[in-house]
């Protein structure tokens, strides 16, 4: 994964954001996300917050996330939409997992296992061509996990990165 990530642009950190009161369905965070940093000459290192990789001409923007699986089931990452005309926000995804051996960008997990993933964010062309209610400048990501035994849903805390907070 190091070689892939090294091709990306500026590495930035997301920051924790409160769950918006206008989510289309209620969300109570039940677990937190963290991140990892990639190094050209060494192993990845764990960091406290998800990391943001800026888009380059060759690669789309991505997020480096890690978390302890809250349940045994399936998880996927998503972006939070822009505010809609009816005043709601929605989860848009699942986001594409880079180097993913699993179908449909779902991650099968066992409760308590450690998950580490690089997820590709939607780019401006995706947003325009698919008419997605997203902004390529203001990113908010999260992870949702569904317990296999009963379908109960678990949400991560949300994390955002905006142009004003981008520093490298």
C-alpha cells in the first residue's frame, strides 16, 4: 500500500465533526475512526485521526482510515452529502476501497478485529456526471457497519476536512 499512497498528493488530517442534526436518518456514533500514515521507506504508522490524501492528476483524493470493528458483519465507508433542498443530509456510498479483495466495497469484519483501508473519495467528475449532492472541497466521511446476526447498524464518528483546515 505504501507505493500506492506515495503517489498521492499532500497528506492531511481530518478532524472530528459533530453529527449534523439534519441527517436523513438518526446517527449515534458507536465507534471512532483513526488513521495511518504512509512512508516511502518504512512501514505505515498508526495516527489518531483519519488522513486525507489530496487528489493529483493521476489519482483521486482518498482517506486513510482504521478502526476496531464494532460487530461481526459488513462495513463500508461513505461521504456525507451537502445540505439538500428539504434540509436533510444523506450518506453517499459506499466509497471504493483501493486494493480491495472484497466485492461491492464491503469489508467483512469480526467484532474487535482491526481494519485498515484506503478509500477513494468521489472526484469532481463523479459528482458532476452522477449528479451527486457532494462538494469536492468540503469532505465529511464516516463508516457504517451492519451486524450479521440481526442487521443492527453501527456508525462511526464523522470526520471532515475543508480547504481552510488543509495544511501539510
